């Protein structure tokens, strides 16, 4: 009984930490990388940031739905 509660709590904490870093990622315009031969590679972070943001919010939503369903089932 206690293990699913702790597991859900760990998942929520992990997702909230991920959400913090994803919001920080969205503040960047681009990431610049350098190849071995000296060329630069520019990558925009906006698309990947929004995708990760939506995925993390969906994870939190489904975790809360499962926790609420389990708590209502016990009553």
C-alpha cells in the first residue's frame, strides 16, 4: 500500500524538477556546438523545449489522475 504512494511522490518530484529545467531551456534562443574541424552548429531549443514541456505536463496530469483514482477506490 505504501509503495505506490512513495513511487507516485517520487515521480511527481522528478517531473517538477524536469519542468524547472525545461522552463529554463525555453529561455535560450539557441545552443552553439563546435565540431572537431572548427565548424559551428547552431540548434534552436524552442521546438524540443515545447515538446518536453507538454510531455512533462501530461505525465503530471496522468500521475495525479491515477493517485486520485486510487484514493477514491480505497474509500
